[in-house]
C-alpha cells in the first residue's frame, strides 16, 4: 500500500485553527488528486446487534499499534471512525480501507463487539447513547442541544487534493449538481428508530437540522470564501471552519476538497468505487478550469431538489437532467452511467478505471439501502437487517 502521510487529527474536525489564519492553506503543497477517506462505523452487540458504548475499550486495545493514528472516537461512544492516510490511487485506497476494516473487525471481536457501516442504525435509539468525553463534543452538545443529541448517524467523507485555492473554489461549485448521484450511490439509511422511513437516506434528514449544513453557497473566489469564514469566526459563531458542515467543503489545512454528502457505505468495494468517482470528477473539473472552460452552475433550488429526490428514492430517483435542460425528469442511474463514461479517460489517467467500474456494479446490484429493504421486506425482521450490515461490512476481499 502507498501513502504519503497520515491525515492529521484535524481531518475529523478535532483540531482548531488559530484566529486570523483563515486564509492560510495547503493547496498545492502535495500532488493533486491524492485521496483520503474517513468512515464512521457502528459498534454492535454480537447477539442483539444493538449499538454498544465500547469506543473507550476499542481505543485502549489499539494503543501502540501502527494503525492507532488512523482510528478515532466520534461524538457518541457507539461510533468509531477510521481515516486513511493520503493515497495516490484508488487501488491504494482499497488496500488501506481493507486493512483498516480488517483490523477494526479483529479488535472488535476481541472485545465481544461487531462492526457495521451504514448511514443509520436500523433500530437503536439516540436517547440511549453516551456522549464521548471530549471538550469539543461537550461544547457541541451545549451549543446545539437536541439537534446534536439526536445525531446518531454515520457518514463517509472523501478528500481529494487540489493544487490551487481558486481552482478548488470553482471545483466545489461544479460539484454541486453531483450531490444527488453521490447520495443515491451511497444511500444506506432507510431505517430510523426501528421503522422503515420510506427514504433511501434518512441520515440526510437528521443531519439537515444542523446549522451550516446542506449544499454550500457558490463562492466567487477564495477571498470570498475566506471572508465568510472570517466573519463567522470573529463573531464567535464558530471556532473554526470545521464547524461548517456543508455537503462539500474546502479543507484548507489539508489542501483538499472534502465531499461529505455520502452515507457510510456498507461494502468496502462500494466505498472505493464512490471515492474513485469523486477523484475523477475533481480531476475533470480542475482540467476544465485550467483550460478556461466555463464550469456549469445551476440554481441552488434545482440542485437541492435533486438531492431531496435522491434521499427519497435512491437509485430510482427521477431527477432533473440539469446539464441537458430537459423539462422531463430522468432516472438518476442514467445520469450516473453517463457521468461514468465521461470520467473514464480521467480515471484511466489516475489508474483507477477498474475502481470506477465499481459504480456500475452498484447500479447493477443496488445500494445498501436497497439491500436492507429487501432483507426487511422478506420477514419484517429488523435485527436481521443490522446483522446483514455487520456481515457485509466485515466481508473483505481476500486479496487487493
């Protein structure tokens, strides 16, 4: 496996930028288009498959291991987060995620625990979860109250390096129409509090209550973005920009674009496929900007409507084809297939064409949300759904 360096703790929002440093950034400090992924896992009882508050024992068990820096706590004690090092290719990412999932699964079993990856737990209740004893999380609960206490959700964040802040701003603007396809591909949260919600991604609805969430506004340039962040910081609304939880955001301290829209993905192959899709999208948009081509932009209402349709219907979502401008809606899967064809030359140059094809595999077999609903509809056994999430999360490729 290849990795330049481990992401610092600030990738999970646990760091704090000093006042006045909002314009500082590391765009261009490393190779463009390198990848990193964060995944949030559920810690499960091996018999009931309810969530368990075992993060402290898990972290104690990994102390001193070479992977310790890649494993972190999150807001609730039933959540474990992994963060890959910087990866040059999607193949490197597959090796890292497979290694991390395998190690976490092994440690969890030693602690009589299972691991699952999905956007929500099918039946666990947020009222029964304990908050992790960190100042950041205590402050978050104090500030957001019920909104934060009910945040029993799990996501996957994809980082892609960009070599220039002005370019990064325009790429984020260009990624907005892709929120719906990315959400449809990753949807894995059809249940909330033991009930089928009728949504492919219930996680999106829970997280939408957070301030400074949802699609980001379009910025004119990096100075425009920095001025907004500076106003929020200096007025005391936020401690630093990691308290802005948009679906896509800049991460200046890492020099990356962070794509945050995705539910936690159950199968490791699907996580890597979606990351390869994101990487190729960023490359495509960067090259359009470098060539002086206009990056299409659409009204926030339109991209938000498509996002809602993807959260509701998943891969069967009837969305607006904004690029074509047709008044008729089309299946989001059709847009994804078209985008994969457009991205194939970029993926080939990145060495990730095989991983990008994994997106077509998701379209063929369905998302994790589809799989969970099939299992539930067979016999209305919600525990069987949680068991399948654990089984599929822990089922790793024999060799990568």
